[in-house]
C-alpha cells in the first residue's frame, strides 16, 4: 500500500507544481517591469537557433512520407494524391508533434538545467532576498518566448515538409508537378493550418512550464540538476503526446 502511494503522491506533486508555475506565470505576465530584452533573447535562442534542426527534420519527414505513400498509392493508380497526404499530415500532425519533441529535447532541457543550476547555487534565493520574484524574472520570458516562436517554427516546417514531398514525388519518382501542386492545397482548409498552430502554441506552453518547473524545484546539487534536466525532457515529451490526442479530439 505504501509502495503504491509513493508514485501517486509524486504524480500529484508534479501536477501541483506545474499548475503553480503556470498560475504564477499568468499572474505575473501583465505586471511591470517588462523585460523585453530578455524576451527577445529567449525568442532568438528558442526560435532562430532551433531553425536548422527543425528544417532538417521537417524536410526528411516530408520526404519519407512521400516515399512511403507514393509506392502504396501507385498500386491503386492514385499517386496524384501524394501531395494531399503529405501536406495534410505535415500541417495537422507531423510538423507540430515532431518539432515540439525536438524543442523539448533542445530547449526544455536547457531551461531545466539553467534554472536548476541557479537553484542549487542559490541564485534564485538571492533574487527572492532582493524582492524580485524569480518566476517573473526567469520563467515568464521563457514561457512566452516558447509560445510565440513554436508556431512560427511550425509554419516553416510545414512548408519545408511539403517541399520534401515534392522533391521525392516529382524529382525522384517523376510525378506530374502540376498535379502534385494542385492536390497539395486542394483539400487543405484554413482549419487544418490553424489547428496545427494551436497545437504548437499549447505544446510550447507545456515545454516551457515543465522545463522551468523541473529546474525551479531542483534539489540535490549537480546530480539533482542532471535529474531535473532528464525529467524535463521525458515529462514534456509524454505531455505533448497525451495532449496531442485530446487536442486532435477537440479540434477535429
């Protein structure tokens, strides 16, 4: 009984800390002073610096999608619909989820490590002594920078994924370029694009809050920082996949 209670207690503790950080972030967001320089710095770190890995992943994801679907649809003489499948798959699901998992590994872990190091070296305690709220100073810029930049990264990833599908279908397999281009956008609605962007914004919120939460409550010195970094990536990835199911259910 006691053994089963420990994981349950840990789960509710993590959930409580998550919503505590989220609530404090929302509460401190409209309050001055506004550190726009730190916000821009975090946007560059999360968005611009992550662009190469996101583009490379999106390109090969679109290429793999086209490679798999072209040979399958060719059996039914329906290879002209490869563009539709690649575009809808990238916009609705693949680009938001895969890119968010990459950002969780790259930026979520960095947030956990940075705040965890500041916690164990008592820098966060020093901010509190100076009457500066650590959430306002450290968490708010990171959270909103991730929420703002992740949808922009997804827009670029969508376009690059579609280009990757075009390269495989048209250049490699010799499909009709006009048919591929027309079918790419024929069955795509504005709802498909907005749903992917909504997913990206929610995933960005999850990544930043989980990463900052794990770093903020770090204990145990350097070893604790390592554990916090690992758990930030694992928890954010699991939360992305779970929330993706419910968001898909709601949006579609």
